[in-house]
């Protein structure tokens, strides 16, 4: 249990330091054929917040980066499975 918690904290700290670039968000969203609003719902943010990230006007920071990475991983897995 302690090891799982330690790993989770480590993952969250690493993700918080990771930058998610607008081009990566756009490319993945396009490949998944999702609208900005649909992607925002998956991540749990407003459509306007996601639109700002997608355009590069602002960038996700903190714990939401981990959520984005998880959603991106899930979408990648689904795209691979669909091939």
C-alpha cells in the first residue's frame, strides 16, 4: 500500500513538471475525431480552458497535467485497438 502511494505521488510530481504542448493536444484530438468540447469533458475542464490550451494561448499546469496524460494514454490505447 505504501509503495502504491509513493508511486502515485511520484507520478503526480513528474506529471506536474511535464509540459503538454498545444500541437500534441491538437494532433491527438484530431486523430480521435473529438471536438474541443468533448476533449474538455474527458479531462474535466471547461471548453474555453481547453480551447486556450489547444491554441497555445495558455498551458495546463499542476494536477490537471496528470489527468491529460491519462486521457491521452487512454485515447492512444483505443486508437491502437481499433486498428
